[in-house]
C-alpha cells in the first residue's frame, strides 16, 4: 500500500449539549472534548483509539484558534499533531484540516469525532479493511434497533414549546445510525466538501457531503461502545464502558 492513511479529528466546538458547568483551573468554561473520563481528556482517548491501528500514519487534530487546552491534552502521544485551523462548523474544520495536511488525492482520510472515545480496535480495523479492499470509502454505522417515531403537531395543529407528538412511525428496515470514523480518498472528500459549501448544503458528516456529490459510501458495522458523548449523563456511561 503506497497511499497514506491520515486521521483528522475535528475538535473546534464546545459541545453545548454536553455542557454541565465544567470549567478549567482558571474558571474558563471547558469544551466537552477536554473533560476528563477516567482521568484523561476525552479528546486524548479518541486519538489513542485511532493510534491503536499501526496503519494510521498520523492523527491530525483541528482545534479552534486560541485553544488553550490541546497541547497539554495531547502531550506525549506518538504520530499526533494539532493545528489551530478549526472553523465555525464541522465541515469548515475538516476542509481546513485537509488543506493544511497537503495530502495526495489518493491518500486516505479517516475523520473521527472527538466525542467518540470508545472506538474499539476491531471496529476500526473492519473499516480500514473494507475501504482498502474496494476503494469506495465508507463509515462505521449500526442498524436502527428501536422503533422510530416522527414528531409533529397535535391533532389540533398546536405545537407548544417543549411538547412533541407522534405524527408517524417510520419503517426502520433500511435505517442505520452513522458513527465515525468515516474514511474516504482525500481528493474526493476535499471536492465534496467544497461543492457542498458552494451549494450551502447542510452537512452533518463527511458521508453526507460524499452522498451529495453522487457517491455511495459503504456501511461497515460499528459498535455500541462507539457512541457519541452528547449529553451530560453520557460521560458516566462512557466511564463504565471504558
């Protein structure tokens, strides 16, 4: 294999939904990626999960300009660099990190959430094997197990703040929950993000940009342990998993 495999971890956000009054020693609000889980910053654990596979040549962490926590959080990790190139949104941050990395078009890029520190080595290996085998690019994901409801207004057409009502039950047969890492050739991902930005499209993950560009990413079975830490109570649950 001559192509590089480079991982990008966008870590420029603050994680408002997970915020529960956490602050650093100076009293500054602590972004969720730097909150401790079992004594280590969540971002550090997410990076270590990527480093578990020797095929990942380097992990590049994209943080917000002026970030004062990344250097300490990532200190001593091999094959890891951080850059203050984060943008206002995820797609902006990933696009900036891609540009800063100066990769060849056929190099592979893994994009992983800083809020998924529970990525198991076998799930990461499955994704690498699947994408390298057929060259399509893909993402870790899990089939939806629960019954899915679509919310809407009540029968009188009234929608009160904070109140939701069932409008329909959504068939779940072909529904999957997207996880990360998501793995694509650098050139294709770069073009997809650029084109999505030009169209002002709502891009929630890299796969959605690739889909908009006409590609069909491969779904690779992920892991329940690889859930995204989103709400305050998720920190305790991740502690138990780890």
